[in-house]
C-alpha cells in the first residue's frame, strides 16, 4: 500500500477537537485528543503540541482539515468551523515541529477514504461519505480514488437545499450544513421544545426514552434521508457511509432516514443503496495513513 512499516503521525482537526495518533499498518499505536481552541494562535499551539507529543524523530505528518483547502500547497483556505484562513499549515508545521513531510487533506475525504479502503465500503466501487458534527463534510471515492475535481470536490455539506433558507457563516443560505450539523439539529430540537444543550445531551435523553428527544432525532433523520436521496441522484453509489459524532445517534434517526430516502429517491435507484454508520473507530486517521503512503 506504499506506507510499508513506517509510522505516520495522523491528525484529524475539527471545530470541536483535534485528534491525533501514531499509525502503522492501520493500527493506532499511540493517540491523543485535545479541544479545538477558537483563537488562531491557541489553535496552532494545540496542533504543534499534539505533533510534538507523538513525534519521536523527523517523520511524516498527515493532516485532515475541514475545507476548502489547497492540498497541493498545504493551505487552509476558509473553513467555517476552525480559526485558520488562507494559512499555509504545511510550512508552519515544517518550521515549528519535527515533521519532515506534511500532507494536508480534507478531513471528510480522509474519513470516506478510510471507510472505502478498510471499513464499511471495502470491496465496493462507489462510496459516498458524510460526516455529521460541528459542520457537515462530504467525500466520494470511485475505484479507490478520491473524486477531487479541481481540488475541492465533494463538499456536500455546502450544497444548497433551500435557496431562501437558514443563513450560513459564509453568507449564503440554505446549505446542507445549516440543517444537518450540530447547530442544525439543535434548531430541530428547539422547535420540539427539547431542553438540551447539545446533540450529545439529546442522545442521552433519547436513551432514557424522552419523547421530545426521540421526535427530534426522527425529524433529523427525515431531513437527512431526503438530503442523501438528492446527493445519490448524482453518484448512484454502492454505499453511503455516515460518520462524525452525530452518527452516534444512528439508532434513533436511521429508521426515519431510510424511510424518507426510499420515498424521495429516483425510482431506478430504490432499494439499491445501503446507508451505513462507519465501522472503523478512527476512519479519518486510517484514511490519512493510507493517503500518506500514496503521496510519496
């Protein structure tokens, strides 16, 4: 697979946390997770800290970051959920850590690639992935290759599903992310009258049988299913795989998700596309390990 037995420091940076691990042959040898600071300087300090904590010598660092980004130059362009704008993270880490090579990849691409190669989509041809968390990321793998377009293809969370809908951080309206991210779920929960501070709290309440929590997850699943049907009209996937922290509530939204997917999908595609929760514990880190070997 191109990585041999060499270990790679793989880092998944997001709006909530920064997760990192030493990975060898898809096995996590050592890991660390820290909260994502909202300020740029503190955020960069946290990334350097996890690299240095895991670093043993000059070695490769493979990073998954929210997009859009320029993976060739190593520049984070303007993701809405982390405090880096037009910032060359590759150059910064080469200068401030022991890294001798830094790969920058879209975090959702890394997630779906990990699941396509060694996870839920292993052995399948076309895999579409969606990460549901602070934001909504997306990626597409066809014949074991990421669909990249000119560099940022697969940003499914920024598809517009309601041209006059909820305003986004970037100034647009009606993007998928505003309906299916953590803040999107909390809007649904608010309309249901659910008193919960986060999707995690709503998940815990659902475990206890709270009716408003259960209704909130069902309505979330309905919207997710409709969105996935729209996405699949473009890709006719062999499988759709879901990740991110919101996917932990899969048991509460999956039934309504599948029902609305089947109801709204194109007739020739009905019943053909399984929608699965990710099976790998750290899909993105596994994907980043594999992509590090490919980029040599």
